[in-house]
C-alpha cells in the first residue's frame, strides 16, 4: 500500500525502473567511469564538495571539455569566473601551461603569444561547439538552467546535456519567498 505524493508517480517510477534507456556521459577519468558504472548518469545530480583551492573548478571544467569534445551539450554556470577566464583556463589545459600567463598576457615571445592564440582558437573550435559558458549573477535562476536543458534536449536529440553550477550556494530558485530565506 503506497501513500503520499510518490504514489501519484508510481507508474512512471516503475516504468523507469524497467527501462533499458540508461544514458551515460563518460568522463575523461577511467577510474571515475568505473565507480559511476560508465560515467555520469542522465537525470542524476552530482555534488562535488572539497575545501577551497583544491581544483574543483578545474576538475569539472575537464569533465565539461571532455563531454563537449565528444558532442555532448555542456553548460558551465559560473558565479566566480568570467567567460574569458574559462576560455583562458581551457586553453591552458589544452597547452599544459599556467592559465595566469594567458590571463595576464605574459608571454616570453611573440611566437609564444601566437602559439597561445592558436591553442585558444583550436580549443574554442573543438569544445566551443557544444560548451556554453554563462557568467551568472543574482538574477540567474534554476529556471534559467531548466529552460536551457529543455531547449538543448529539443535541439540535440539523443544527447544528455551536462550542467555544472560553480558555486551552487549562490544559485537562486526564482521564488522570492524561498530566495529571501536565510
């Protein structure tokens, strides 16, 4: 005997349990893929917790780059990093150099500057086809992300979009009563 709100979803929950549609988005980390049973599971929420400055953003950016490189639509919602910073960091990951050199435009030579420009162009051409980067602020809501997911699913049939909210604590729901609560 089932009671409560879940009972209204009983049929769809039981159908989902029996479904063989188990879409996964592989990560660039084989050991993580094994732990997750193949990769990131469609419809799942993963929360990455760690102390400040240990590489959470870099880790997630690698996940998103990998997904986007393989044609999976990906969205990075950043409350602390700009679009330019994300492009610099992606280029730095690709070239295996320090991102601060790119951000500050500290190059040893014009040749190195040209190499970095070429690296950024390649990064944006390869990853930028499927990766969206939002500079988020106080007006960015969960509803905005939900709308992006709906649009993306409609335009990328058969692809599971991947979303990262970098600094989830700053995300608003869009409901004034909830958002005003401490």
